[in-house]
């Protein structure tokens, strides 16, 4: 009788706790929805139910942020003091500084500025304005760099540029320099605003600007007569650059014709650099010849990168070196160009110089690092022993209020807020704390945070977490069913979703293998998948069944995991278009992929594959062997059937 009474009480307590948890969850989600909807009254009602809750600081942040325009300084400063050194504190400080800047409350702005983790141009511009307000003339000179930002400036920065205009600068040359930069980055609206600062007589005809932006071929067919004037000439230059983006060869033909001859030599040279870079992007065989026509015109880092890729495809090692040498220091430090500079030196017989280049980047689990290690005669390996954090270290991570909040947010599906808080919390962790946090995330099945956090370590490592393989039984089963290398399948999934079951991309790709609805439907129909519905695509087994079958499909169609990986990411038609006419070294092909997203994707998938093979099988084919040789289109398998 007593036992039964105690059991009844225990069950009642458990039911009450479960109900309270559901109520708290509803309150958090309700508060978040009210914040997103801009409803302060509804937000206040939900926030009242969260007093003492782990996520109360988020509800309070949402409450203050929603009314930041009339927030009291005392309320904001109290919150900042309570949450100093946290993501929420940094986030509200940035919001508050922007509000003070909008108000022109410069004394309060400088009082509350403090150290910020996030570096925003808007806040920097307000800081310069605050300094100018108290007579610090150096701020105006520092702010000049904003003039060459290749994008629309925040409202906070505009008074600084207008102030310079009133004081005699920037002059017309600097204005046109900014306009060219903006137009080159398709920032037409921002260019219009810059042009409006010029005297009316120096501004281009608005119709010319619109035509250059939307119908460049038409403008070039009937160009302005007066190209002695700067404004119409700049519109012709813009139209040529715009045309090159869609058809580099057509732009080259115009440049070589009568219209090109009417342009100043400096403009022609700059345009040849632009056209040549676009031609390289399009694999045009004339790209290098057109780079030569650019002569000594200064090239941007982006143009030099495409010049280097064109030289690489042509096997012109000296030109490759010269292109890399001409890059900025920051661009040259990219691992890609360290590796390829080493390859160029080796091809030219400088073995010692090549080894020095490879030695700079070898020994890490990254694509170019693995390739460099192999060039030095080594092979990829798993650093050992794996460091397993002690339970006390995991408990310490569990007691970190920011990590605890992040895990609670993940549980509720508020992934953006959760990820931001987690990244902020671990940014200064040492290796031991990183691995403890990674283990905490692993146990909570937040696999993306586990992988990324374990991947930040420098000396102590646990590659079992860095290269997690949850749901391995399912992946192994379907890899065998479709005769795929399991390590490659896992390498794809690690890059696609970091093993987050309900991952969803902005394009609508779903689940572990990030299947688009049309792709999933096509594969399901092709294999006669019974009971298929769109809602089931996120289920682990359904997603892996369809995803691995599609991997088999693109592998059959292209014959190599390199092209198949590119096709999985960008679609078979693009991968087929990128396939070289003649056989090409795999590493050279990967470097030449036009889409930066796909280029990085293929690199990471192949590097992932090497490390999964090492972990799962204790051995792996070298990365360079995996890259192999990409067959020319004439020698490739039959055209791949496209899904409809």
C-alpha cells in the first residue's frame, strides 16, 4: 500500500515535470515567434513564464532588442554587465551602439563602446563620427578606406563621405574609382548613389547606365558618339565588362574592333584583364593570350587567380609562378597557391624549393596539406593517440552557461541562435576544453558542433569525433548495396549536413544527404521506392537509400568520384560542361572548377574520404591517386540521364 502511494506520487511528479517542461518549451518558442513578428506584448507574456529558466537571458534580450529605439540606458547597461563576455552581451552591445549612433549620442556611444568581438563596418563608421564630433581629425583620414568598399555603404558611413565631399574630396577620379569597383561587383544602385555626388555635368546619362547594366550588347552596338567625355566612356567600359560576364568571347571581339580602338590604352588594358579572367572561368583557350594583351595593367587578386588557373591548365609553370608572385600577400598565403607554387618549382627542377613550399603546409588534415604531405613522400595519417576528455572535463563543459543555453536552443530547433552562442563560447578554448565541449555535443547528438569543435584543436586531437560516423550501420548497408566506398559516402555526408538529420538548406535540400525534392522524387520513381512521400525524405533510412542510389547514378555517369562529387553538388549538366575536352590531372581539374562552392566541396569530400578510410579501415589510397586523371569528354562514359 505504501509502495503504491509512493509510486503514484512519483508518477504524478514526473507528469508534472513533463508538463512544466512542455510549458517552458512553448514559452521559449512563443517568445521567439513574438520577437520575429515584432509583437512586444505577446513577447512579454511568454517571457514572464521564463523567469529563472536557462533561456531567460534570451527572452530578455529579445524584449530589449524589440524596443531598442526607446530603451533606457540603465536597462541596457544592467544587461550588458550581467552578461559581460558572452555572446548575448556582445550582441546587445552591438545593437545598442548602432542605436546610439543613429541618435547621434556620441558621449554615450564612446562610453559604451568597449571591446566587441564582432567587427561591423556600421559600428566602425559611428566610432569615427564620434571621434570627429569631439574634434579628432585623424578619424576622417582613417575613414577614407570605406570609400573603396565594393558594396553599398551602411547609412552610418554616408555622413563621412558627404563630409569629405563638402570639404573638397573625394575628387572626381576617386569617385570614378569607386564607381568602377561597385559596377565590377554588380552594385549598380550603390554606383548610382556615388555618381549623384558628382557635379551634374560630369554625371552619365541615366539611360546609358541602365542600358549598360541590362542590355550591354545593345549599347555596344550603338555606343555614344562622344567618348572624349568621362561619363559616356565609363558607361562603355561598364557595358564591356558586363558583356564579358556572360560572353567573354563577344566582349573580346568588341575590344578588338573599332570601338575598342576608341578607348584609352589604359582602359583597353584593364578590360583585357577582365575579359581574360572571365575567359579563364569559361575554359576558353584564348584566356592566356588575352591576359597578355592586358600588358602591365594592374590585375586584381581574383583576376590573378584565374590567370594562374589558366596557366596551370596549360602546363605553363613559369607563368603560374609569375601569377602567384603578383598576388597580394594575403592571396599568396592561401594553401592552394603554396601547393601549386611548390608543384611549379618541382616541374622546373627546383626540388629543394619545392620541398620548402610543401613543408609549409604539410601535416594537416586539409586537402592541400594532404597533397603536400604526399609530394614529400609521406602519407595522410590519423594523429594518435586519440585524446579522450575526462568526465570532470565534460562536466565542466556541461556547466558552461553558454554551452548549456546553446544545447537547449538546439533541442528546441533554434539552430541559428544556438550555433552563434556555441561558436562564441568556444572561441578561446584550449585543446582540452575544445575536446570536452565536442564530446558534450556528441552525446547530445549535435553532431555538427561536435565535428567542428573537435576540428579546432592544434595539438591534442580526437579524429573519432572530428570524423564522426553516426548511423554507420545504415551507411554501411547502402554503400554495400550500391557498391560504393563507404568512406566516400561518409565524406559526402560530412560535407553535406554534418550528420544533422533534419538539416535543410535555403534551396530546400533535406536530410543527411541534402536531397532536393526533384532529385529525391526522381530517384524514388527510378528505383520503385514504395511508400515514398516528400515528408519521408528527412527520415534517415529513406534519405540514405535515395542519396546513395543517386551517388551510384552520378558515379556510373562520370566514372570518377571527383566528377561524381562535383555532379552531386552542382548537378550533372554543370559537371559535364566542366569536364575537360582532353584528359587532365585530377588536382588540376579540381582547381579549375568555376564555382567556388563546388570547388571547395570536392576538395573537402575527397579529403574527408581519405580520413574516413584511415579511421574505418586503417588504410587509404593516396589523395593524389584518388584524384587520378579526369577523362576527356570524348573518352567519358555515355551521357548521363538527367532527372526531370
